[in-house]
C-alpha cells in the first residue's frame, strides 16, 4: 500500500529541519582539526544548526560558554559544554560559510 503525501506537506517537512551539517564521522567537533562543518546561508540558520547538532550528538549537554577562533583560514565557534554526567569539554564548529552573513 502506497501512502501519498501532498506536495505542500513534503515541502514543509523538507524545510522544517535545517540540515546544513557535515555527515563525515571524522568531523566530530573534538578539536579544531575535526570541527563539525556548518554550511549555512546566514548566522541565524548556522547557529540553529550548531545547537541542533549538539542536541542530537550530546543530548542533555549544557553550553557553558562560546568563543570565536580560527583554524588556519577557517572560522570556528568553540562551545564549552558540560555533559549530563558532569564531564566538561569543547565542541568545535566550522562556521566559515556563514560567519558575518545576516
């Protein structure tokens, strides 16, 4: 049995969740060299994607701080986080594609 979904609903669902995040497992955000690549058009879109990635990959983590840095010619956001178990660390996001774009 096939289920038909109206085209407007498909378009709405496609737009509902931003998916501008890298899918390369090596880009786990553990350090500058492995920063999670965020490919977004604007800072608003990119920041949403960063926090969604964090929610998906580190559920329950709390952001303690955020800072801007660079890795060679790339612009990165460093989020200091505390995991649910109390462990603290940093997650790096490559924000070059949208940094400074409104």
